[in-house]
């Protein structure tokens, strides 16, 4: 009986970890195609690979929130005017902080550049 319960526990643990990893599953697409950013989305291969929202923060700070089409939050990125040219991106799957260099500071360009970073690092 103990062996059965142990095996059942292992099965439940592996299924729940699979389900947890599955929520961060990126959209299938041709990764060689260019990235296109719109007012609320990032596309590649004519498929929406992520949505983003922008929240205004204190003292000229903007917070970009990136989600997969299934609604899972993938990353949050903070852009401070003082640090123009770079931003800090926190990825939710592994709770790591990354510094991403920016060429442009318009909202769509920032979203596109962070989207490229997230895609290159297998978060999108």
C-alpha cells in the first residue's frame, strides 16, 4: 500500500510540474520571421506571441507587463528615464533580473526590443 501511495504521489508531482511548465509554453512559429509590435501586442510569423500593457509609475518610470496569449505573465520590465538606454526585465518563469539595452524609447519600440530579448532567451 505504501508503494502504491508513493507511486501515486510521484505521478501527481510530475503531472503538476508538467502543467506548471506548460503555462509558459511559447507560441509555435517560424522564429526567423521579423518581429512586429502593435499598440498592445508583439507578432512574429503573423502570430501574436505576446501581449503587453504599460503602467505609469512614480518619477518618470514605466512598467511594461508581457503576457502570453493564454494570459500567463512572462515578464515585467521597468524603464526609468534616468537609465535611458537600458531597462531591467524580470522573468517570471525563473524570477531572474536581466538588463536589456534599448536603441529607442518609444513604447512600441521598447516592447519590440524586450520581446526580441524574451524570444531569444526562450521566454516567448
